[in-house]
């Protein structure tokens, strides 16, 4: 069923502007994170400060922003206000459910099951809220848009392949996180409060938490045999699958019959930075922006965390492990 509701261009302009600057700011923030440590987890700051917040509570508040803004924009469907309005398809509801399932675990289930969390500097939840407002709003806006309705109205193999990858990545992320949680549970179960040896982990170490009692050990099992951050790698698989199911591939080669230039990915991106927001990488939809931003923002932390493991555990840490991509890096 189709309905027409004429709308102003302001919403489309805002959508494109957010899409453009959300991408650009993340891409230029990534290299900075190779130089500085985001102050949470094993890199949290020592001592006492009014800027240090409860790790669990601040995490829950920060992550809940994404599903809440997603639900609001998905139900409101802002881009449908000026364009033909299509009834949402079953595929759109499936993808919305996948997005919300991830954040149900990330924002509520996982932090509540974590035995303890380091304090977090206020800059971390503040940055997280900004990221999640943009990501949740853009994702909900896109998935409820006429463009998504048209694309997802046809049955495509990419939808089923992508959804399968999403499920595999989601399960892998939870399983590898559970290995880390078990290390912390075993450490917390020791009644003497001292750093203890954990079976199969080689050595244990205390992080930079100062007044907290967080313990870290060498994780083993599954993809930990190959990389230091399989939970990150699985999350990338999850959101790559989601993007593959939800949207056409970004930066698809233009048709030569249109007289268009054939450019590489970096060339297209760099050229489009200077374009107006409405012309910025038009095929780069929010699902692809999300996976791109995840990689550029999480890669530096994985690299620095990998180095931290080697510094803390020395020769006990498996030398054959890569950082975050098996057999590659």
C-alpha cells in the first residue's frame, strides 16, 4: 500500500548531513586512538576523581541510547514524510529485531551479568552517547525509509547470507565475551582478594584500575587461539552481515554509459568529502557507515590491547596470536 505525504527538504538535509559528518569524524578519530587510550577497562585512570563514573551504570545508560533512538526514528519514519510511504515489510521488521536484540544483550544483559566493571572517565559515556544518538537515529531512519522498503521488497540471496553472518557474529561475540567473563568470575571468587593463578591462563595481572580489583588473564579457546580480540572480530562479522542484508553494497561502480568516472574506494570517499551533504557518498547507507565506523574506532583499541597483553604477560603470551583478524593482523 502506498501513500503520498509531501514534506519539506529539511529532514532529508539533516539525514544527509548526519550521515556525512558521522562518517568523517569517526574516520579522522580512529588514528587519534592509536596515540591516546580511551580511559575505561584496562586503560582506565588511576586514583579518585569526580570525573570517574560507575562502570556498569554508565555503560548501561550510554548503550541504551542507541535502541531508544532507533525505535523512535523507526516508528516515526522521518524520510517517509515527504516521499511515497510504503508499508514496512517483514524483512524490515526482521532487521529491526536483529538490531534491538544486539542492544538488548549489549546494554542490559551483558553488563548485568558482568561480575565487576572498572570505573569509566566521563568522556567515555559522553562520547558513547553522541555516537549512539547518531547511529541509532540514522539506522532507524534508513530502515524505515522508502528506499529500504523498495530494496527489501525483493527476495535477494544477500539478505539470507547477511542475516546468517549476523547470527554467526552475534553468537561468536557473546561466546568470546563469556570466556573473558569467566576469567573475571574465577578471580572474584577467590576469598583472599589476592591475585591468583587461573587454570589454563598462564598468568594473571592487575589492570590500571587503582582502587578497583580487576584482574586480567590470558584467555584461551575458540578464536583466542588465533587472535587477541575475537569478540571484536565477531562483532564486525555481525554488522557486516547486517549491512549486507539491509542495503546495497556501497560505492558500487557507476555505469560507463552514464559517462561516470570509475574510481577506487579511497578516491570516491576523498572526493566526496568536499561535496555537499546531499551528494556525499550517496550509496553509503547507515548500515555500511556503522560497520565502517566500528572498524576504524575499534581497531586502535584492539592493537593497543594486544600490545598490553604482551607487556603484562611477556613470553607467556602466545606469540602466534594476531591482533584481531585471524592469520592476517
